[in-house]
C-alpha cells in the first residue's frame, strides 16, 4: 500500500505543478455581484433588470459543477450579464439563511429569477443544467412567470375542479415551488383515501406530508400494510421521514432550554405505538442536530469521533459512504480546534483506506478533498497541508474530463423524460397538462 501511496502522490504533484487553464479562470462567464441583498435589489431596479440568484451550499456537488463548468462559459456569461443582475446566495451562511426561507428553497442547486420591484419569484430552476439548457430556461423565464400566474388564478377561482388543481400542482412540482405542499394536500383531499396507497398518489404523500400527527399520517399508520405492499421500502422511508423531519424542526432553537422536550416525548410515544424499530436512531439524530443548532461543536465532535471509530473499524469506505455527512454540519463553525479534530478524522479515513485490501479511489478522493478543506480551516500548514492539496488537485482535475459524458447523460435523461420513458412517478396532470 505504501507503493500505491507514493505513486499517487507523485502523480498528484505532477498535476499540481502543471500549468492549466480552467473555465472559471477565463473571466468570460457570469459576473456575480458581491453585495448585500438590499444592494442587489437597488442595482437591479436601477438597471431595469431581473435578478438571477444561484442558491447553493458548499457541500452540494451539482452546485460546484455549475460554478466550475457552466457559469464560466462565454455564451452563458454573454446572455446572463446582459439581461440579469447575477448573485450567488450561500443558503447556510449570513443573510442567505433568511433568503433561503423567504424564497422557499429546499433543494440545491436552485436558481431563481426574481422581479426586483416586488421580490416575486418569476421562475425557478432546480438541479444541474448544461449551458444550452440554462440559457433556454433564462430566456423562457418571463413566459413561465405568466403561465404560473394564469394557473394560480385558475386554481384560486375553482379549487374544486380536479383538472384545474392537477394542472397547477404539476407546474408547482416541476419547479419545486414551496406552494406545492399546500396544493398537494388539497389535491389529496379530492382523491379517495382508498387510492392513496397507489403509486400515482403515494409519492405526493411521501414528498409533502411531513407532520406525523396529521390526518394523512394517521390514515397511513392505520393502513400501513397496504401502503408497504404497494410501495415497498418507500413506504417505510415515508414513515421515518416524517419522524426525522418533525424532530429536526424541534431542534431549530438557540439554546438547549428552548428545546420542547414534551413534544419530543410525544413523538417517541407515537413511534413506540407504531412499533417503529429505529427510535434510537431518531434520538441520536435529534441529539446531534440540537448540538449543532446551539453551537456546541465540541460536544458534537465527541459524538462524531465515537461514530468514526466504530464506522472505520468495520468499513474502510465509511467516510465516503456516510461519515462525510457528519462533518458537513460544521460549515458554520469558526473554531480552528474543531477543524483540527475533523482533519484528524480524515487522516484516519485515509490511513484506513490505504491499508484496506482493495484501494477504493472514490473513497480516497473524497477523504483527501475534504482533508485539504479542514486542514486549511484549522490553520495547519507544512507538509501535511501540501500533501492534502496535491492529492486534492489530482482528483479535482479529473472532473473536467468527465464533463462531456455528464452533459450527454443529462441530455439523454431529459429526452427520455420528455418522451415519457423514465418510468418515474407522475400524477395525471403531468400527462394531461403537458408538463
């Protein structure tokens, strides 16, 4: 394994010192405004332009692909710079947290086209888009806004008409509009409960029914066998998803004293009544989420270090498969000592992978990528940082080689979706309304 390590390091150092021109270095792409939201609004009004907002997180893979592979392209920059005031919003930092809630962003990346006069979202695009498709979405934003308004007017006038509700819901689902939850619950009330277990309706429950104490959830518990028979593990995932979602909401507090223990105890009792077999997992998740919410990063790392010790002992790929999610929660931490502890865990992950019977390059690349990040935040320099950076650069520079393949795969998937060959979930409106 030491020989493998030496070869990898040599390759990494060769890549690190080789001159290269990345798309993001050309300066021809989208020019993003670095300003407060109030300043962005003022700028858009003065220039009589719509706002284009890229809502992202630091851990989001597709977000990084957009930033490195799409936004820097000249044709993208030419169109967006001429027609929009462009801004990036980190949805987990500063005012980005409030803007995320304000505009109902729940998935990443989400790209918003916003009218600065009233801050109304004219159109939203969720997920990665190649350059050609992103420009097409941007050009169609005004028309999409008019269509959305027409569907909303029709819905508000006639909420009892199934076809009208289906058409509006289909559009909202397509663009991941937060209003979809309200309309989906209304739609389910129009459908016989006895049909809720069917795939064409159940996926709406799975996505939008989040309250484990709701009437919809109660019907699920009562008829669980029928739901599980029709939907398999997705039915189980729906149930656990409600529990985790509810517990997560309870942890959104500033101090531990604000945590509503009575509501959490009520949730525990409900899970016991429903014979849910992962109650301890929910308790563990809630404890970790609460530690992060109140800023007790030292206590959080105590828990994480214990999990890493157990995880790496049984699975060399532990970090790439699940451990990384634990460290991702540190994004708001400013304590270098915490990042030093995180970097030590990454050292353990790398060493475990190097000593494994089979070297998994993907797992190793993920560990090195994050190791460099945590070492930098910890203020650690010298050979340890240099090695991590060299290895990180090696894997980062492999990504562009796969760009054409990724674009091709995406286009093929989109074409299949348009032709109805994906076999994905749909409500009748998705076919009837042509969305």
